[in-house]
């Protein structure tokens, strides 16, 4: 029998490691105790012809670029027990079945970001085999997206979120990572950021949407603890400490909210 479902919003600036972290969570929170689904918000864009413009450029990085009714419908169906497939990593293999993913030597990227196979195995080993209610499965939905709970997002959608996590990164680091990407697959084919896209579109959108969570609106400054507590937003403050530590923190936050939901 499943426990009450938990919806986790993993949000933040482009190129902060959200998708990398989300890709490891089904391995760490694995059956039989956990049933975890990852829903990629990038799969819920509007058609390119309906996207808004900013600074004369197509804007893929604002709330108006996403099809919120379709995304909300998918989340509600998941909460009702429907096995959604669009935008998901599904079905979820057990940790034992995932050993093929964890086999072999670590890649350079894994060594650089610290999320090695041994590190992921260590996090998985820290998961309980059975919780306070023996035999009760924990259903978790991870939403991986760049905007999920900021003011422009529909209130009806935000009300579905049980845990809101905001990842951050300094402007220079996020810009370097974003501009190192070759491009993105879209419904219409392929998209490459035009010159200046990060500073003209990505960063201004991020600042406008998230400045309320920071003192004085400085998104590279201190977190406004009172506002974040009021809005139920958890912000990772160790952005320079490496992605492995971010993953460990996210795992702790997800584990906490799930167990609170069971007890």
C-alpha cells in the first residue's frame, strides 16, 4: 500500500545541475520502499511558434514558455495513481537492476563533479529498508525544471508542491556551463542559444522570478530566510562546494519530507 504521495519541485537557474541530480534520485530512492518518478518540465514547452520574445530573441526561459495546464494535469494524474509517461523516467528499476548503470569506471564528468558510482551507492545504502509504517511504499514525484514556484507560476500548480528546492549558482559559473552546451532537442528539431542569449534572456528571467527569495533582491547574495520560510522554499547555499554535496543535501531534504508525510 502506498503512503500519501509527495511532489518535489527541483528548480533553479539553468545549468545548476538539476537534471544531473534528478537522474540519480531513482537509483538512490529505489524499490521496494520507494517508487520515484522524474518528470522533466522541459518536455512541457509550448510549440516554438507560441513562445514569447525577449530582447528580440525567442524566450525559452520564462514561465510563459511552458504549457502549465498540461503540466498540472500530468501532476494531478500522478497524484491519483495514473502511471504517467510523458517527460518521465519510468518505470523505475530497483537498485539491484541499476547495478548495470553503476558498473565500470567513473567518467571524467563523474570524477569532476564528485558524483561517482561509489558516492551514489553510499547514498543509497543510507536509505531505510523499512520505515515507521512497515510495508508502506513511499511515492515520490520529482519535477525537474527551471521555474516551478515563482510568482508568475499559476497558484493552482504551486499548490500541488510538497517540497520546493531552489538550486543556485554564481552568474559566471552558470553562464560558462550554459554556453558550453552544443544545443537542445525541441519538438521542432534543434535549438542553439544565439550569441548573448544567457545575459539577455536566461539571467534576467532568473533574477526577475527569484529575487524575492534574497535580501535586497540580490540573487548572488544572502537568502531572505523569512520569505523562504513563509513560501516553504529550501535554498541550497553551498553552490561552490561541488555537485556531490548538493546531491547529498537534496537527498536529505527529500527523505525528510517523505518521512514526515508517513508519520
